[in-house]
């Protein structure tokens, strides 16, 4: 099964939306393979957001990602990267479609609730950046036969 990586951002912790966001992924049928709280620092954020370090908004983004600890998680499922990105919605919450996490829970481009890996390649890099191998668990949910057809597994 494919794995993807998410961060529940400080906006989610502050606005008490952790349960709502995680519940969506569990109800969808994704398996939580790893989850923990951590305080991000400038070093890890510069690597995680390397594609944005030269943008005007980067200093504000950096600060906003360190306001509280975050919750990081690895989600597992068929096509997990694409499924989680589509559940996440457009970057700016005001433009994100209703029914998506950002569309339903946010009003901001920056304070947009969640990070989700944008490709299987980046998911692998991000999982390795934020998790030790022993923090990711390979177990089978009893719901698996009701979640997928045999030829989807
Ligand atoms: N961001 C921002 N202003 C922008 C673009 C991005 O504050 O104009 C922030 C926002 O929090 C976003 C993060 O930078 O989630 C990473 O940007 P990216 O383009 O990778 O968007 P994402 O993949 O999160 O949708
Ligand atoms: Mg991105």
C-alpha cells in the first residue's frame, strides 16, 4: 500500500480541529501508520519548504509553523498520496472546494490546516525526514476486506 505524509499545522492545533481532520482520513479508509506531536524548528522547515525559501511570504510561513507543536502522521492506503491531496483541497482555503478539509475548515492561504505530500517521491522523502523507521507500524486493519476488493489489494 502507498504511504503519504501529513502535518496538522499549528492552525489546526490552535483551532481544536485535530479530531475533525483525523476522523476524515479514518472514515475514508486510510490507515494511520505513524503519528506523533513535534515542535518544528527553522532547520527542518527550511528543508521541508525548500521550494519556497525565496518567496516574500516565507518568513511569515516559518513563524506560523512554529507557533505551537504540530502533529505529523503517515497515512497508508491505495493511491494514498492522490487521495489525501484531493481531500486536502486547494492551497488557499478561500478557494478550496467545499467538502475538502481546507474548503470546510479554513479561511486563509497561509493558515490552511494541513500539509499533504504532493507526489509519491516527495512522500518518501518527507516520511524519512520526519519519522524514524521504528515509528511507522505495519499492521492490518480488520476492516480491510470491507474497504477494498481483492483485486485492489
Ligand atoms: N503559502 C502561503 N502563501 C502562498 C503560497 C503558500 O502562505 O502564496 C503557504 C501555505 O501554508 C502552503 C505552504 O506555504 O500550504 C506550502 O505551499 P505549497 O505551494 O507547497 O502549497 P500546498 O502544497 O501546501 O498546497
Ligand atoms: Mg506543497
